[in-house]
C-alpha cells in the first residue's frame, strides 16, 4: 500500500533512480478533463534539478509521456500512465556505495526491509521518485481548481534560519516564481541563495521549511476520526512534519 | 475509511458520546492469542475519566464486553466486537449547545460535513470515541509484545511549560503509573498536578505533550514511500503532531 | 478484508453463532437518511428461522439494537452499529462435533485456516452470520430506493427440480410474500413446500435457486475491469454461483 | 478500484487498445525473486494473437519492458512496471464505429459510464487489456510455484459443444501446448479447430469453456465470509462464470 496514495483519486508511483524509468499510474481520475502533456510538463520543469546553481546539479530531461487514459486531449476515466525514462544514470558514480551505507539516506533501511537494494543510487528513496508525484499532482491540482475552485500555492518559507516574512493569504504563484529560491519574500530570497551557495562551496546543504496554502477548501473536508486531513498530508509528502496549521476561517486553511 | 485504521490488523471504532454505546471491531487479529476481558479492562481503567481530580470529572463505568471473536479465552481469527454502553449521558447538560457551536470543538465541522450532528455531546469527536481505540490498542500491544517482543510505553512529557527530564530509553511503565499525572519525573509530576489544579479552578485547562517510546522495533518497519511510519502515527491518534522522532539505532525508535 | 464488503458503503459483519451476539458495522452510510429499528426489524423478521415448518426450527428473537450512527431517527454519517445477542445457543447440542467435522460444513476449513474454531456451532460459517448482512442490507436497499430509484426483489426460483414459471420483470414483493416458500408462482410454491416437507421427514434438505431482480439500475454501474458487477455479487452472498444474467436493455438487469 | 486486483500482491493494469501502450504495475511482489524479461515474454507469447489461423489475426509484437522493480535479475520489493507499446493500431479500421455501438462490445457501457470512450477500438474493454494481466500473472505463478509449491494449469475444456474428456488431475502443461487449440484431449482438439475454422469462414466465432486446475493449494486459503476464493476468481478474469468447482480433498482444488 505504501506506493499508492488516495482513495477515489489514486496515485501509484513506480521507479528507481537507476532503473529503466520513473512514473505514476493515476487511477480514478474523472473522465472528460482536458489534459495535455504540456500542462504536466510545466510542473515537471519546475521540479527539474539543475535549473539553477542552488539545486542539485544532476541533469534530467524528463519529458513526460502519457501512455494511457487520455484520448484526443481528454481524460477517459481509465488509468493514466505517466512515465519518463531514466537517462543520466551514471552508475559508476555510485560504485563506492555498493558496500557502504550513505549517512542520512535510506540505504540501510531498504536493505533491512527487503534484503536487497538498488545500490546504484537512492532507488525508491531517491528524490527522483517524486517525479511521479509531481506529474500526478499536476492533474490533481487541475481538477481541484477547475471542479472545486481550490487554489494551491506552495513556497519556500525558510532556509536554515532565514524565514520569509509574508502573509500566506496573499502569496501568489507569480511571486513564488520570481526568483529561483522560490521564496515570495524577495529580500530574504537573496539571502537564502547566498546561504545555499556558501554551504554548497563547503560541500554541505541546508534544511528548510516549505509552506503550502490551499484556498477555498470546503469546510468538512477530510476524514472524521482516523487519517484526518492533517494526518493525511504527511502521508503524501513525507518526510514531512506539519509545522503549523492555521485556520483563518471556514473555507480557508494553510499548512506550513 | 476514516473510521478504520490499519491494513492487516484493522480497527474500526464506532459510537457517539451520547448514543447507545461505543466500541470497536478488530478484524485481522491472529487466532490463538489468549485474551480476557480483564486484560482489556486494565487499559480501559487507565483511560477512564474521573480517576483523579486533575482529569475530566465525567463518570464512566465502561466495562468491556467482547461479543465475538474470542472462544474459551482465545482469539478465533474472526472479528472481535468490543463494546460498552453509554450510561452517563445527561443530555440536559448540553441543551445550550443545541443551537451554538462550542469553541475548539468539532461541532461546526461535523455540521458542515454531514449537515447533521448529535448535538447532545461531542458525538464522534468526543474523547469518548477513544474508548474503542484503547480497547483495540490493548490487543495490539499484547500481540506486539508476545509475538514481536516490541515494548511500548507512553507518558506525559510536558504540561504547559513543565517538561519532564527523563531519558526515554529507561522509562518504565511502573514509573509512569506512580503518579496520576503519569509523568515519570516525580518532581515535575507534582508541579504539573498543581498547575492543572490551578487552571481547573480558573475554569481552564492546559495543553501538553505525550511521549511514546517503542522498543525493539525491527528495522525496516513501515511503508516505503507514502504513509510512512512517521506519517501513519498521526493518522492513528490525531490530533497529534510528532514533536520529535529520535532514532538511537537500528531496532530502536522513540517518538515524542 | 474477508469480513468487509463494499467501498464507499462498507459493511463489516461480526459474530459467531455461539458467541455473545452477531451484528454489523455499516460505515459510509450517507447522513440524513431516516432510519428506524422497525424498518430493519422487518427484514430481519423475514430472515428469522422458525417462521414456518419448512425452515430450520432454531428459534431466534433477534431484536435489532442500533448502538450508534443514528440520532433522532436520522443517520449521522458515522458508523452504524447493528447488533443482537445470541440466546438460543444450546452448546450441549453440539458436544458430539467437538472432535469431528460435520460434512458440508466449514468445520475443517476453519480449523485448517485458523488452527482453532468455535466447535459449539458453525461459528462464522453459520447461517447466523447472515443476520448482520440482512440488517445492513435493509439500509442499503432503502438508500438505493430513495436516492436512486432502484428496486430490488428476490425470490425462490427453484427447489430441487421444481422451477417457478414467472416473468422476472413483473414479480412483486407482495407475490413473493404470499406464501412461505417465497416463490411468486403460487402453484409451484405448494409443490415446493410439499417436497421440502417430505425431505425433512427423511432428515434431508433440498437445494434451490434464488433469483434476484434489480430494476432501474443505471447503465454503467460497476467496475470496468476487475471486480465487475457480475463478479462482485458472488462476493457479497457466497456460496453463490450466478446461474444466469439477463440484460433486457439499458438500465435493466436481472441475475438469477 | 476496478483496475486493481489483489491485496498484498496487487496488480493494476493500464492501457487502451489504441493508446500509447498497455501494461501493469505489480506492487507487493516479494523481494529477491529472480525475474527475467524472457520468463514473462514466454507467457505473453502464448497469449499473442495471430499465432495460428484459429485466433484473431491482429498482429502484436508485445515485447515486455520492465522499467522498475527489478535489479540485476532480482525483484526489489518495489513496484514492477511492465509495459509494451501499441503498434498495430490502425485507427482507420474503426472509423465506422465512431458513431455506432458494436454488438457484444462494451462500447455503449463505457459511453454511459464515462461519457467518453476511445472509439478507435475496444479501449479498456479490448482483449488487449489482458496483456498486463498475463505479464503480471507470469510473476504471480512463479511465486506460487517457487514459494508455495502451487502448480497451475489451464486449458480449453470446451468449444461450442465439443468437450474434452480428460481427468483434470493429470493434465500437464505439455499436453495443453501440444496443439494450438490448447485442449489436452488431442482428438477433440482437432474437431475444435475444424469447428472454429468453419465458423471463421462464416464470419462467426464460437464460445467455449476454459478449465483451470490449481494443485497443492493449502487448505484454508481464501477469505472467510465475503469475497471468498470462489467469488474472487471471477473478479480476476471476468467475464467469467465458474462452471464447476470440484474439491477432491484437502490441499487440492480445481475449478472449471
């Protein structure tokens, strides 16, 4: 069950960082939603590593292919297979970790759980697995916006101790996209970029906080007892720990 | 799905605070586990309100009845129905909230979601719903201990700003039970009790932090991508926000 | 999973024939459906053994209790616990089968699967387990009728080689109830009753076929690939083997 | 849910006959099972249309690609993506059915359910969808054989009124493969082929019965109440109606 998320709209991601490819099956998508490769690609391009000097330098082309579930630009109501092939899989890069476990990676955990792992990279625990989540999420967000009027915007709230000073209720996607730290506070964004640069020069990286605002959420959404909405979100995007959930009123919620 | 938790060992709780009763169905329990009412009652007695002056004064007898799934003291592998009737349901107490929503309760949310609610009390959102979780949890903990050697102990880590100073790795259930604040730091426990007493006199209550330690957890436990263990825990006991997860080594984990 | 049926409207039955009681939890029932004990009892009374000389002579009172999910005559959208206690459980009747397996019963199967069984009776495999299905089914049928206009009528189509000659499209519940063979062909019903009487005198019983007609079923109902409607029906009422499925047109289906 | 089958070993098929491709995701496959493309291809080759003059003449290459879940010839315990591209999709062949519903096809049903369909072919209801089932089934059968000693053999038991006279308990896969009717009764096989040939010349086709024998099945397998094994089988391979289930003893079962 741990590779599938959702009940009516179900996303199953598949793929290791150094296998043949990565992707997702989206089942339960309503029929007659217009859907093009370009729309999904737009979000995948935002995700793509190597866009700027502050993210991982691995190069991925990541053109999405839709192999099923869409016909003449419209969803059919049948499973949607989204995929891309792995290309930049220089397994030689990883030879040294064949016998060792990298700190802060899931190498040991996968070995303990399955008795085997794709040592050429992070396997399923690689950030590359999120490719399928982003592709499927692009469809989910479109449905939420078109069918339910729900608007979702996420942004970098904090890097190390540098925190954006913004009012979540008026952050727009445009402001988030205005710099490559994806922080809507332009001044703090510059300092974030400088801090990341400095850490990178030291061979280090920095932790941070991502905030996500969902607007026009209908009151009463979510499960009543187990797996409530606040508990469901970590299930979708773990490692994740809700830092703060503010409810400014019915129909409005933001989690940071 | 929001009233059921688990996959192979599945707990479905049912019951409102002011309906006929509350309870749980446990499906997927292994057969041939010895199980008595007394074992489950022991945990229910720990949960019972009105045990001391610092908890809610509502009185509940809460004798567990096992209506199915156990035969001659042994589980059958069939669904186990655990129940108790509601008795102390003075609906008159709640007349004033028939038309109003209580702050910090789920009254409005249930009304918005279902268009109806049992206004005589908290309904499903009442703490009384946890009766079924405790009863089912007593069975789960027994299986984990007997079949897997996993030991679980939870305790009050903090009340308001009063934090226990204990090493999670050597907290025992005996120390937790030694005072009715259920805080293994006896000195802090006394101050917690005094603070709760003072707040209660002001018609107020205090927030806190519960720590839970699980020992001898096998490495690799949990789902690999979605609904990982850290994300699954909030689903079981929400409202819940993991404050800290420390992993002191393979086979050991504690979450506070 | 084998004690739960359905996805959005989910029925979990619990209870052995010789435990404390039997019943069901219905989760996912829409809120604001009027529901009384009497409505459910009506179907349970039709199910009750001992109503006539041709059915099993075991006596069951079987008054339904609704312990949760209904408030002031209306469903709440929360789990509905339906239960009745076992009374006529003369375990002495079964002493001889403690060490032996009864032919055509699931005694051996349960022993093989679980390594234990409630030998005092059929346990979960007893027809008594169907009490919960009938109680939950009464709710399901009401929702289908009131919300979707779907009408369902079932009847005894055949006993041994005695087959009713009726047109499924015009069988009414009144005609089915007109005799205690529950066969809408009055002439054949009499011969069925005589045949059952004769078999019973010989200490035998007779097989038969039940037909069930569902009217106003919307076209497109059911799953597209796996677990299609025709495959789902046996899952609900096994042992069951669809004898014939006729589709007389869109929006109409009957399975016998 | 209707595109997924199974609980612990879960198969989700995807793909329409005239989309980009077809395939399956297998989740829950145990790790450290040796698995090669060739093993799966062997079963896919048996499935492939156009192998003989008596099956559909559509030509499919159908080379399986495994894009994830297998590393150095071994399963990883992660989702296995099996796929092949569609090639022989001459949509021109289907222009005439753009506006009409083909008899005995699911065209109308899909249109009624989803309000859209891939009219270029059978879409999800095409026999091409079974490609993913066969590929996933090859893995399932291997695990059943290697881990549980369960042996499965299926064969054509009947075509029109021509029935094989064989003892299910000694049918071997070799005898089934000995002729392209896949009927272990060589004499009847010849007459089946002649009958199919004759029907084909008339632009017709013939119905039949497939028998499947599973040997060394452990007693107690399957769910206890709902979705029992006999009810689960139709869910996997519908349209399917169990014609006969014989149980010759513990640990042995055959269904035809």
